[in-house]
C-alpha cells in the first residue's frame, strides 16, 4: 500500500460529519474541544484513557501552579498543514527504525522520512500534543542548519528531512560496531572534540532561541545525526518544553516533567524536582561520556535502573577511566568539560553556551598543539652521533667543571 494511502487512512476523517475538522485543522480547536469532538480517524478513535479527562484539564498546569508564569505567545500558533502532506505521492516506504512513541519510514524515493505514531502505542491527546510540539520546534528552527528540517505535519504524522550521512553510532559506540563486517574508522580524539562542539552548538540553538528558552528534554547521543558533509544535526523534539516566563520577576519559571526513566537523566529529574534547561546540560555530559568511552553510561556496572536512579540522586555519576583522560589532550579536555556538566546542583552547572565556548577554546589549543612538529628524538640523535651527549671524552677544560659527570665519577 502506498504510504500516502496509509496516512489518509489514519489521518483523514471517515465520515462527512468530520469534514469541518479536516478542513480547519485539528489544532484550530482547544484541547477540550478536541475531546468533545472525539473524531474518528479511519477507525482509530480518540478514546480517553482512565484519568485522562483530569489530565487534559491540566493542559496549562504550569500556568495554574503559578499564574505569573506564562507560555510564549507562539506556543499555540503552530497549526497542521495536512494539505501539504496529502498532496505529495510518497510512494512505498522502507522501514528505518522505531522509538517509544513512533515508527520511521523513508519515503518519496528515500528523500523524506515519515514518522508515524507507533501502532503499539496509545493514541490519545498527549501523544498528539507531543507530535505537535516536535513539529513546532522544527518549524521554529527552520533556518538552523544543525536542526533537522520539517516538510509537513498532520495529526500524529510528520515529514522531515532524510539525513543521509554516516551512522553516528557506528563511529564510536562499541555495541553498534561489534557485529559489523566493514567497520568504519573510529573517531580520532580531535574528531571527537569537533563532534562534541557540533553537538553542543546544536543544543545551544534551542537554549538560545530568540523567542524563549526551549528545553530538549530527551538529550541522548542517538538524537544526533550526521549529514553528508559530516555536520551534526539534532532531532526528536517530542519531549521538548518551552520555558514559561515570569514577567514580574523577569525570569524563566521551572517546570516538572513527571517520571524520569533510563540512565541519561539528571539527578533533579530522578528526584522529581522542578527543573530548568540545565537538565539538558547534565544529559550532554552523558553524551560526552559515550563519545569518549564508546559505551552507554553505567553499561559495565551491575546496577539496575532503580539503583542508578538512587545513585544519581545522591550525586554519583558515570566515571571515566584515567587511561582515557591521559590518552590525548583532546580527550582530557572533553573529560574535564564532562565533569562540569555533571555538576550536581543545577544552579552551579554550566550553561550550554559556556560549554560551547570551552569546546571552541579546547579545539583551538588542540589544533595549535597538533601543529607543533616534535622531532623523532631517537632517530635524529642516532643519525648525528652514537654519543650525542658523551661526557666521557677528554677535554682541556674538563677539570674546571665541578659538575661534570667525570668529576663525580672520580670521587
């Protein structure tokens, strides 16, 4: 079945009474109106799960918790462009990968990626809102070359650019390399430093957005891609959170993203505290850890998920072997920056802009060190003389030198 047909079966209304919803776009309605309509999308019904009605009433829960905290004006202005999606014949698709919420297929002659809601997942209001946020962030970042580009968005489906560079996992991750017949060349220390800078600069586009700070909220090495020019591209923004603003205090408000799972979260997330964009910086420390070691955080440990959470809450984090730190200047610099990202207290943790600055400085110094040509001492000395520093030969003034090796040996 062509994928344009598949999109229609999921996203287009199955009866004429839903025509208005299709023509105006689902996000022209408020969250409550969406639930009141309960449209039938080709047999997939918006059926609230248990307690979802209460959750939807908390749509602006941050604003309700603190009336002074307001969402940015652009938050609800990103609407669907279903016509742009449906008018393109996407052809047959090739399965690429699956995430927790979505499946990805290459379509349109392998030029575009179609992301659709996973068939095994829950099809509810919150899953749609997450897809809308993903599309919203990409739309806002459309001018940024290190953020994946979006071409269309309809319901739970997105059309995004197909990034066709090297598989970033296979350049340094041991688990991804072990079964490969043709192993890509491992990244050199300098290449790791360059890649880390590209990763940090991409994240800084979100934290430095002119319309307000955007938290990625799910930063991992696997969220980064490489294009054909080896430029780092950041993707997957369905857990992103635009920070609310307190006009009276002239500062951003903290938020709570609920339950944190996995092994790449910050201590404050595991402790279910109110959080800021600094959670991304801590997670970036885990990205650097994987880049340096080729392993997932805690991969070699015997700890289970709950134990990792408890360790993180009391301030423990993944450790880098001394041998890695001493391997090169570039890796020592990356390890030192990683340590700063792992700062336990968010208020003392670096922001991503300082991380970028440190990486740029480290890269400049690394390049200067690499440009200094050190002699092959053994080769040079051997070619000049077998006894380059020979103090044993007789000389007329040897007796005048009290510090010569010969004078000490005669005592």
